[in-house]
C-alpha cells in the first residue's frame, strides 16, 4: 500500500527544488498560485502494494460539474519512468532509482507545461486544442469554458442542449448531480440577458464553494475572469 510517508519522502526533494510547488491533501502536489485553474501532480496507490501511479491533471474550479477541490478535471496524463529505467508506467517503491527519476520526469516534462499555462485562457485553450485530450471534454466543460472566456452565444447554445437532456430529464441521482442541475438553472436568466456581471458572480461562487475551507485555500488567489476582459 502506498503510504503518506512514502509520498512525503518521494516528494521532498522536488518540493525543496521548486518553491512554487506545495503538498496539499494526502497524495497531491500543486503548482501555485492557484486561481481559477489548478495544476496538480497525483501520486496514487495501485493494486500492487510496492507500486504507485503518477499523473498530472488540470482542473478548473468554476466548472458547473466541479463539486470538490479534489476533482481531477478532464485533462491529464500519466507520468512514466525514464527510458533508461525499467518499469514503464509503474513506479516501484522498492526501486531506489525512482527518487531521482521522479524529480527528473516532473521537472523535465510536467513543470515546464504547467508553468507555460499561467493564465485561465491559456489553460482552457490548451485543453481545447490538444487532440489527445479534447475528446475527454464534455458539454459541462465546454459550457464553463465558454462562460469564462466570454463566448456568450456559444454558451447559450450549450446550456439549451444541457437543459433539454439533463435538467428537464431524469432526476438527479445524488447530491453532487443535483448541485450541477441547480447551477445550470441559475445560469438561465443571466445568460439569456447577457448579464456578464451576474455570470462572473456565479462562476466565482462555484469556485469558492470548491476551495473555501479546502487545503488549497491558503494558496488561492481570487482573480478576474477573461469574461471580465482580463487574461
């Protein structure tokens, strides 16, 4: 079983070398500052007690379907071992070479990408334009992206489609799904009228619902959205 102690020992050299990385939660490292979008590295357990899986993720906290700070979003990829080492995608705790290789792979591949995505617009457009990952984006994600970027007409079209198939269809199966439906209903009036201030207020509210009281709150910056003409 992957333990908190193992994760801490593996992460310590990387954190010491990169002061803009912080550990939050039991098994994740986050690039700071955190605003509308989080960029994280996940160190997760597997069915093999001597192995862990490492991956990176980008999550937008203002999305209608994001209902927790620990959501992994809809963009990410696994991080494998360097080619000079055996193991492929598996990171074996009993192999002492994983410590240096973890630093090499994260600093060589993940952090340069994360640091290049330093605006909300940049993060959203990266996900839209990447053919390897855009297929994982659903209507909820595209609606949130259009709202944040100020693409009002397209957001209206997406909301209409979602209302027809979700809000007006079968009842929610759990509280998280009901929260998503409530958010769609709240969008209806300000989106129809083009009230950008009200839309920004809703996005900021949803973001706060995910981050206030979470381990990420100390690293969170409340910034304007591109919808407001910023970024």
